[in-house]
């Protein structure tokens, strides 16, 4: 598996931003960069400069280790494999429950 630090870091920035209840516009203003620059950081097409990393940490009120904690960042393929494995071990009653939860989530999302 290819390890793309820019994409993983970008996803982590986006996750922490959303957990903080901030929009891209708000965070970009807080760290004094264009919104498009932040968007590129979050998608991994641009790696943030050290000064911006420091500003992001300050704006998100987190520690540096939290920004670079990639243990829970999984690829789509890894997540699907993990979910399939868990579903294969689930009982019928649980599968019915999970199916209802997925349906409810998808309906609410649309």
C-alpha cells in the first residue's frame, strides 16, 4: 500500500476541523491562508508549510501529536475489508439491525 503523507495529513486536518465545528472559510481565515489553499491541503494536493501547520494546531486547539495521529485513518479498501470481516461474524439479528441503521442513515443523508 502506498503511504501518501500529504493525503493522510490533509484528511486529518479536515477531520479535526469538522470536529471543531469550523468551515473551511473560518479555518482559512484563522490561519491566514486562502480558502483554496486550505482546500488543497485537506485533499492532499498541497502539503502545508511548517508555519501553517503551527497555525492549524493553534486554531484547532490541539496538540501536534493529535494532528499527526494517523492510527485511525484507513483507506476505503481497508474499511470495507474490516466491515466485511465484522459482518461475516455477526448474527442474523445484528445484521438486520445494521441494515436498518444503514437505511436510516442513507435516507437522512438524502
